[in-house]
C-alpha cells in the first residue's frame, strides 16, 4: 500500500498475425459482403430512383403521376406524402383557374356595360338621356370598384376559411337588378 506500480504490456505481432494479415482479412470480408449488401440494398435504391423520377415529373407540371411503384416499407410514407402533395397542388391549380375565369367573367360584365353606355353617350343629343347614361356609368364604375375591392380582400385573406353566411333581402336585390337593367335600356 502507498507504493505506485506501473503495469505495461507490449503488443507484438508475430509473423502469423501481422497488421497486414488483419487488413487483408478485412478486405476479403468486405468483398465477400459486398454482393450480399448490394442484393439487399438494390430494391431500396430502385425505389429511390422511382421517387426521383416521380418528383421530376411533378416538378415539370405532371401532377397526375403517382409513386405507386415504391415497394420499400421505409420509403412508402415518403411516396404517399409525394402523392398527396401532387394531388393537392393539382386541386389548388384547378381552383386558381376557376377563380381566374370567374374574375374575368365578373369584370367583363361591367366593363362591357361601360363601353356600351359610352357609345350611347357619344350618339346622344338629349341632355337628360346623356345624364341618365352617365349616372348608369357611375353605378357600373362603383360595381367594378366593389369587385376589385372584393378580389383584393380575397387575396389578403390568403385562402383562410372565414366564410360567414349573411341574410339578404331577395326582393331588394331583384328590384336593384331590374332598376339597373332599366337604366341600360
């Protein structure tokens, strides 16, 4: 007790177990395992390649492609997520197309009415008729302004679902429409 001891040992390689022999053994084991690992990893690699092709197709705008050929259980959740994403993008693009068509239609009506009324104003010699046409044009411009304001509000909402139904008086709405049509004729 109280006396320090140092214990050491030497590692010596004999001719039969040299470092070169160990490295050679590891190299042979790696070469022997390579075909087994390649056989085991090949289906996973093929599924990765299929997913790459599918994502390239989606990136090119072909949203109908699906990653149904993926068989690997590890990659299946990724394939399902890619399929879901492609379907959602297709739905969003279709909704955007419908919105664009609706906006074009809604804006075209008051613009056409304004053009028609402007032509009638040019041809009118009656000051009362001209004033009635100008009043109708002012109403059409307010309608156009309202439509643009609604579109801007829609853009600000960023597709948030804040739809709140409201009650309207159908009779009042119909009488406004009839009055607007009378002004035009």
